[in-house]
């Protein structure tokens, strides 16, 4: 370029254009063409149940491998992607397919989230993990540290965080739609699985389609029973986190994000009769958050099972109550109230005139909209902005806040927390509530 002038170069290119034309890549490939270099190779661990939805959510990319410990639960996903390599053990999958994998989805029971996600991140793979991020606070913090250390794109599957509803709630609150927020109340119809039960003693043989030892993963060994799998694991403390862990990562997310809640200073729980190994049938959990910056103290109240809050005064009769079976939320401010479902949708101000104003002239859209939780993560994997519910920045702190409620449930007494760190001030809490004991052969 130093031997010719820019003018000569441009002239020569123009003359050559009659003989050669640069054709855009999408034209060469036809409509909708995307170069292989623009496509992620994704491996999916846990592809039945909610895992089917997660596989579908990333199916615009290249599904190269699938792993599930239960062939029957995985059958639909296995048949849909016949070219994907099939595995039962995620460790074998990562060992054999790792070089060709860019990213991994984790849609397994809570107790195996951390071992799978950490194994993937250590190999430099981006990770999408279902909610709650992990079963214990130690595991959550391990995943947060891993995401920072290995510098991979992460996302938790609390899809409402990427939705319109959560953004509208924050915009309403910041526009002063209900004044200063003092309380937020939640309710869900969960559990819709057995809880408040003793460990079964009947002898059962695992179905031939299920590898029970792999299903247990790092959890303590116990005989198979249909009271655990599939789906019924959520109420067992060794495997799940109860109704709170199932729905609060969705429902509480808008308040956590909008009000910058951080950690509470005190949590009190009321429940039906406790059982040592399972969550209670009904619980009411009260989180008290101290003032933070310009925000005053906030109280967050959680209810589950048959214990729903009273119908809010002013809710139009055409709206049912509870507002949604999955979850309802009621925000109470100094100048009014609004209700929404667990994902922040169906937002209704309880002052009819104010609702009409907000609908006719909504607050400015301050927070960017994204297509969905999967597209947001995939874009992050390809070098875009961090996903909204990434492990270290959002979903890890949110999950810790949620899980602290289970300490009050299991301890049967109020729990005091250091709001600066999230560490317990209350003593006498069993160590394995915080940090699980993995059985031999399983480590982080």
C-alpha cells in the first residue's frame, strides 16, 4: 500500500468490479443461512421434563450431545435430535465430546447442578443452568467463583428476568407508580409434589431405563423409590429446595433487582409440622431487609401451599385471586399497590384511575428488551453483553438470598444474617445445611 496512492488503489478496484463481485455470505448460503462459525455446539445434560424446554430453547444452535440418566424421560429429546451423541454419564460426555463443545445446558435435579456446571466451566464451556442455581449456599458461591475464574458466559433459567414483566415492574416503581415500596408479598400453590413425609421403607427396584446411582450423583446413597424420581425429588432436602427454591427465583427476582435488596438481616418462618428430610406442607417466611442507600427498610413475605394472602382491596372482580397458581406478587407502597404473576406479567395497579394513566402513558422503557432467556445467553456466548441472570452478577446473589429462607424453615427459629456478606450470625445451624457432604467419588 505504501507503493501506490489511495486514489490509484480505489480506481483499480473499481475497474475490476466488472469481472468480480463480492457476494454477501447470506446470499451464498440462501435465505436464513448462518455460517458454521456463527453456530454454537451445545451439549445438554438433563433433557426430560424442564430439560425438554431448555433443549428446545437452544435448538437454533447445533445440539451435538445429550445426556440423561433416564432413557424414558429423555426419549422425546433423543428422538428429536437423532444426530446428537447420547450419554448417561455427563463426565463421559465431557471427556469424549469436550473438544467439540462450546456450551452446556444443565437441567437436572438441584443436587447435581453444581458438579455438572463446574465440570463444564473448568473446560472453558459456557453454562446455562436451571433454577435454583444450586441446592446450598456453598455450592452457589462455588459456581459464582467458577464463572469469574474461567470467564465463561453463564445464565440461570429464571426466564422472567429476561421478560417484559420484570422490566415493566422496575420501570413502574422507579416512576413512582406506588410511591416508596415498603412490603412485597408472594404466594405460590407449590408444592404440587409430596412434602412433609417420612423416608419410605418399601423395597423398589429401579426401572431399567434409569441409572439410579448416576441419578444420586453426589448425594448420600439410599435405595431407589418412586417417592424421589422422577419429579418428586423437589421436596427432599438431599435433592431439592422445596417450594421456595422452585418458585422464588422467578417470583422474588423483580423485587431483588428493582429494590437492590441484597441480603436480609433477619428471617422468620412459620410452618406446618416439620419433618427431618422434607420441606413442610405449608410455610410463611418473612425476610426483613435493612435500608440500603436511599432505599428504606423493606419486608418481603413468602407464602406457599394452601396459605394465600387475602385478596387485595381494589383488585378488579374480573381478576381471579390468587392471581396465578404458579405465583402471585403484591407490591405495597406509600401511594398505592399493584399485583402481578410470578413472572411480573399481568401487571395491574389497584387504583383504577392510576392504572388507566399508566396504561395510556407508560413510563419510558429504560431497560432493554431481549427476545428470551436463551437468546440472551447465546448472544453472551458469542461475545455479546453478559446475560442478565449470569451466575456471578445476578443469579448467584439472588439464589443465596432465596435459600437463606430455608435455614429459618429447617432450624425452626429466627435466623439473623450479616446483610453485608450473607453469612449467618445465628449459631447452632448444622454445617451440611450450608455446605453439602458429597459421597465418595464426588467432589467440587
